[in-house]
């Protein structure tokens, strides 16, 4: 998800929670709406892609010939591979 979409999803989720809190005495159906809004807001806040990456050990990583353009940042990224774990990492390509 792009940052703009994340902000929109967070705003909608929080709006649903506020609406549910405001209308639950008059409309019992507002409770599930508030729960859905809370789930939406929490999922945006904890999405792993936008958190800082845990430090990875540098030994054993090998660059691959794969490169691609990251549309969010406009940077050319290179894929790195760790044969021992099978993990892939995406790092800015060196010029």
C-alpha cells in the first residue's frame, strides 16, 4: 500500500470507530461497524512494510542480476539472496 492509501485507510477506519461510538446507543448495528473500523486502523498501523527493517547479518548475502524500478521511491533496486536461509532482500542498486 502506498503512503497516501495508508493515510486514507487510517482515516476511514478512525471515522468508522468515531461514528460507531457516537451512534451505538441509537443503532446497535454500529458496533460491528466500529469493530471493522478499528481492525482497519490497526492493520494500517502495524503493517510490516512501513516499519524499520530489523538489522540483518551482512555475511552470506549475494547480489543477484535482478534489478527493478521501485515505483514508490523512483530508485533502482537490486535483489540480494541469502543461500543459507533462502531470504531475499531489496537494496538500492550501486551505480
